[in-house]
C-alpha cells in the first residue's frame, strides 16, 4: 500500500463518489441523491438500498480502475456551483464598479453582463477544476470496505468507506 496524502485521498473519494452516483442514476433514474466526500469515503443522502449502493460503488470504482476517467467528473458537482458563484460574482463586481462615479442604475447593465459572462465561463471552468483539482481518477489499489446505513436522523444516509 502506498502513502496517499489527505488531499489525494479526498480527490480519489470524490472521483469514486461521482462514478458511483453516475452508475446509481442509471439504476434509479428518478432518485434524488446528494453525496459528500471526505477522508473516509463519502456519504450519500437519499433513499437508496444499501446493496444497490454497494453494487453501484463497486461498479463505478471498477470502471475508474479500468480507465474510464470521465466518470470522475459530474455535471451536478458542487465544484461547478462554486465556480459559477466565484466567476459571476467577481465579474459582476468588476463590471459594476467600472465608472464608479455613475449611479448604480447606470452600472447595473454592466454588472448583469459581467455576471452572465461569468456563468458562461463557469461551465468549462468547473469541469477543469474537477479534472485537475477536486477529483482524481487514479484509484488503483482501492476497494470498497463498507456501505453502512446511518439511521440517526430524518434523512436516509449511507456511509461508504474504502480500504487500500
């Protein structure tokens, strides 16, 4: 077993989370699921059978290990929301502050245009962030250790943990 830094471990778990949710979405197309990665693995929020979740996770992990690195990137990832918020906020701020001696009503169209351009750029930027910063499809040596249903709250949750 090779040493994996906490950052690398988190990136790997995030990639497996995306692959698992992608597989699970095909098996349960009407399911509403949310997942969050951490240093132990990830937690899935939503009503899903534990066995089905384990099957989807093992399949997603196997597919990543077989070279399907595109599974590490997911269109509904929170990284995309952060990218959109950052780019549109900064662009609106910069565009809206240009000509600060004008009234806010005169600066508003520039701010809206800046925010819109930021949102347009956010899609490819979010994808780039996932590919290069927040996920890593390099998951060789990892295996699913456990899938545990957590019954300590009103929302159904499962903890998925990894070994290796």
